[in-house]
């Protein structure tokens, strides 16, 4: 039977995926978001879909999920805007892996659009 300590001390964020990004000249790792990060991203994505002034959904998810080989984020939330200025091809490739790894389905995105 699981305990609170057992759950809180489990290493459930260790699933990393390496992605080749030729536009950036190498590889990056993509990680699973924490529950709080996913909630924040979903709120930001919902806002962006309502107000085109806040568009940057792909780069925001990429900034959350791009990490080093230990799972430590490479970008802060504040750097998402600058990341959004990078190649749409590179961001799209990373976004798709982050989306898959975090099990963000088309239905999830449709539900966000509906809110």
C-alpha cells in the first residue's frame, strides 16, 4: 500500500526523451511537467486562445519541458518569449515530443480552446 511519504519521495519525473534539433545544432532533452507546471501551462494556453496578445503556447511548453540530461530546466518561464522567436520548425519538433511525453492529446487542446 502506498503512503504519502512513498508518493512524495518517488522519482516520477525521471522520464526524459532526447530530441535532435538540427536548427539549433544539437540535441535537447524533454521532460515531464510537474502537476503545477501543467496547470500553469493550461491556464496560459486557455488565456492565449482567448486573447491573441498572449500567443506563445508552443514556446511556453518547450521552455517548461526542455532540460539537461538530469531533468533540470534550461529555460525559465520568463525566457519563453525569447524562445518563441526561434525557428517554428525547431519549436514544432520539440513541442510535439513534449506534448506526447506529457500526454497532451488533441482532445486536451480542443478542451482548452472551448474554455
